């Protein structure tokens, strides 16, 4: 059973009340040029993962390098 909550982006950064829990998720809107979206979809299909999984992997990799 998935117990994740979708929370507001405001709740992950002080000084806002009701901080997000580690298992919470946040929906982020993303505007991309059509060709980039098509490229992401093709890359995800090549790797047999969803675009969401691909983006999370890319984000995780970049955060690991910069943190």
C-alpha cells in the first residue's frame, strides 16, 4: 500500500508550517519544448522505464554530484 502524500512545494522549505515528511511526494509542473519531451520519451522507452523514473534518476545523479 502506497502511503505517500502529495504535499505543497511550500512545505519543503522553511518558514512554512507543516513540513513534508521524507516519504511525501511533490508534483512539479515542467514545460519543455516539444522536441525535448519527445527525446525524453524516446530515451525512457529505450531504457524501458517511465519518463518519471528517468527524470528522478537524472535529478538524483545531479544532486549526488552537487551535494
